[in-house]
């Protein structure tokens, strides 16, 4: 249900970082940013500690770490310029 959703961490050491949900579990959501939390070892975050964006990636955009970094950059490149 949440897999592919772009989220922002609102608590913890990675506060303010944008990530992609790559898996779900009863404990929480597994997120990856492609750099610090790689897709091979995603971080498990409580759903209460995430802010959901309106962006959702298709399956090709979160298959590799490079693809995740590129997708997040492309989405928020324009966002930072407008702000």
C-alpha cells in the first residue's frame, strides 16, 4: 500500500530527509534514501515518524540506490527553486 511513496522523516537523526518506502512490516515501514540508508539495508521507521508527500514512484524508480537518489533529486529540485 505504501511501497513507492516518497516520505520525509520528522524525527530521529535523519529528520528532514526525503526517502522512499521500499517495504512494509508490522513494526513499521522500511525506507531508503539511496545513500545513507541503502536499499540493501533499509531503515525501519515508525509510521508516526514520517510525513507523507503527494509523490509516488513507479517500481523502476526505486530498484537501485542510484535510481532512488535520482528520483528524489528530480522531484525536489524544482521544489527547492520555488521556495
